[in-house]
C-alpha cells in the first residue's frame, strides 16, 4: 500500500473531504501534527507528534527521519502554514517537483507582489511596511497613494487583519493592529525574520472571486471559480461561497493569468488557489495566491458541481514524479469538467458571545444539507471587528439543483435561512 505523510500541525479537522480523497486512492495516511488527541482518530495509520517549540530546520530533519523510519516516500499538506515545511521535507526525500522557494513566495504577500510585477502580471499597486515603525512608514508611503487604501498583513489568510483605511486615523490604527498580530507569527516559522509585516495597497472596488485548480506537469487546470460576497469595508468578512460561477465567460481571462503565475513560480505539481478583484477599468488583478487548494468545504462543492477531482489528480501526479511520459497516464479521462448540474453555497455561521452549544441540529435533515464543520467549541468567545476578526461558529455547506443563474441567488437565500436554524447557542 502507498504511504503518505500528511503534515498538518493544526486544522486537519477542517479538511475531512481532502483526507477522504486519499483513502479513496487506497493510500495509507500517516499524520504529523501538534494536535494532542490525533492518535485517537482512526483515519490515520499512525501519528507523528510535532513539538510546538521546534523551529523549521529541526522539524524538517525530524519529519524526514520519521518518514524514512515508516517507509514513507512523500509528504503532503492542506494547511497553508505548513507549505514550506512540507516542501522542504519532500526535497530532502528526493522529489524534483518540490519547490520550497515557490511555496515561500505563496506564504508572503510582499514576495507575491514582487513576482507579479517582475513578470508583468496584473496586481494592485502596493508598498511594504516593516516592523520597526509601521505607522510612520505607512503615513510616509501614502505619498504614492490616494485614500481609501487596503492595509493587510503579509502572512495571514482568511482576511484576518485586512482593513480599508479612509484616512490617516484609520491607517494608523490598522497598521498598529497588524503590528500587534505580528507578535504571534512564530507558529508560521517567521520568528526573527525581519521582513515587511504589512502591505498598503490600492483599493479595487470591483467584484472579488476565488479560483481553485490543480497544477500537473506545469500546466494549470481549472476546477472552478467561486462567487463571493462583496464587501466594501472597512473590514472584509468571508462568506457566501457559491458555485457555479456567475460569469463563466470570464474564466479564460482568469486561467491565463493563473498560468502566468504558475510559469513564474516554476511549479510542476501543486494545488492552486488565487483571489482576484476587479479594478475601475473592469480588469481583474491578482489579490493573492497560494500553492494549495482551498480548505474547508470548497473542495467538496467544486467536485460535486463540475465532476473534477483536483485532489485525486494532485496525489496521482506527485506519486508519479515529473516524467512527461507519465503525464497523460496521470489524468487519463479525469480532466474534463462537466456542465454544472448543482448549485452550492458555503455559509459561515457568524455569531457573537460565548458558545454554549454548536451543532447542525435539524438543519442536518434538510434536503439541501451537505455538511456542517464546527469551528468553535463550547466555551469559546466569538467577536466581530473591531474587537475580533470575524470569528465564526462553523461552516455550513448546502446544495440544490442548478438549471440557471437564478438558482445561485436562490441557494444563497436558502443558506441564509438554514444558518438561522442551526442549533447554535451563544450568550
């Protein structure tokens, strides 16, 4: 049986569908994690404990040693913070497709901006801000911008710390908040790195979309483009991830830009996710990208709407290597996307207060229900900006038949109704 080391220091519970894809391929999954109770999870052949105190180099050496001890030839992660760690492990295990340099760029939004500019790919104008005196630097950098501007951390995801600043007071407060967030970045293997902690970017007022797909032998293959809720700031909530794409005629433009990023990175095999937003000229620009597929239920929805399984394809490619003669064998008959027969929506259950109970309840028997992932345990306190960063109780995925674009609006209304009926008590 083929063995894989799944490196997920945290959040592996958010990727149940991804793990199930490994099992469908008959893979023996060995989990490397910091989660104390993981050894009780029957999905894993064994659990390799990772010390929270260990640095990057120590973890690489340790995981390579454990992989060889267990007879494991390759590592994989679905956790953004572990991309570089996993890539370095794969390089040590002798895989030519491992690309730690590209994975590091995908973890650092400032490096992303540099790559995009260098290769002439569409990106918002930006200025890096360091840890030394972020507020003073930010105010000085505004000589090249007009308000409003976006302030964002260079290393975080899920819109944490992203703020729209409409003037000097907003800008100073946003940069001070990012500086505060930066003190907790040690778990990202960034401790001691004197890199920019924030970006100031021009604000793009158009619609925002999420693209997901898979890179096989250097070629990007689209799984789908996801519609997102549009927010005007000052904070940016993640919500209402719907499929199919409302404007499929725009897919070729987005795929062409994405292939340009893949070429610039020099990637052979990886999952790929990118966020795009339209400017005032109607053109899309790259907001950020990552060498992994979206987490949570996006993979489930993409697979069910378009009948293409990017995780299955990625695993087959990474196990095959980089020999071009194997290319067609890896994806034979599996790359064609079907016409959408289903509309799906992922609705985040935003609540405030202390969670007393958190479960799907009667929503689980709805004909639209697909899954509910809990994000907050009883006793957790959830807040909204400016007190917190859109902390949510869980994530609800639903589906309904798709016959036309009006069903996308309909599935969002159903999701909103079912969200209100979830068995969540917050006081």
